[in-house]
């Protein structure tokens, strides 16, 4: 019975915190990616509202919204990559599930070997979480 409750062990708490941060960072990255894809719609709405009030942008100004979105997306991707490396360091094994407590009962997290996306021969692991 004790092995079924291993996911509640206090020594797994740092892993739990990193997995929760990883899931939040993934969600933020998805949100920013969608916002970036909808940038054309945003620009059209801004232009329509400016036309409705017959306003012109100040001389020398430019729209920074797209640049800010790209910067926020790049930062979110960097955060996600950093959290992935921290989770890999905390996981005791590769290519198998580790039980953790994400607040919903026993959840599972694992690092699974996948082909490297850039085509190099170095090891590449994908973090998978089952809540």
C-alpha cells in the first residue's frame, strides 16, 4: 500500500512545483501564439477604431504591439525551455512515468526520448504530464 502513496512523498514537492510552473508556462505560450496569429485581426480593429474617430497616429510613432507579442512569446519559450531542463534534472528516471501530486490525486510526469527536431544526433527528451 505504501508504494501507491509514493506520489505524496515530501521529497517530490520540488518536482511538483516545477511541473505546475511548466504547465502554466505552456498555457501562456499557447495564449501568446494564438495572439500572434491573430495580430492581423488586431491591427484591423485598431485601424477601424482610429478611422471612426478620424485620428492619426503621432508623427514618428509606430505600432509596437507585434514586436511586444513576439518578445513576450520568445520569453515564454525561454522560460519553458528552462523549466524543462529543471524537470529533467529532478526526474529520477527517463522513459517511464513518475507519480506526483498535482492536487487531483496521483498524476504522472515523465521524460520520453524523441527524435531531435533539429536533426542532430544529440539526445532530446519531451516532457509529458498526465493530470
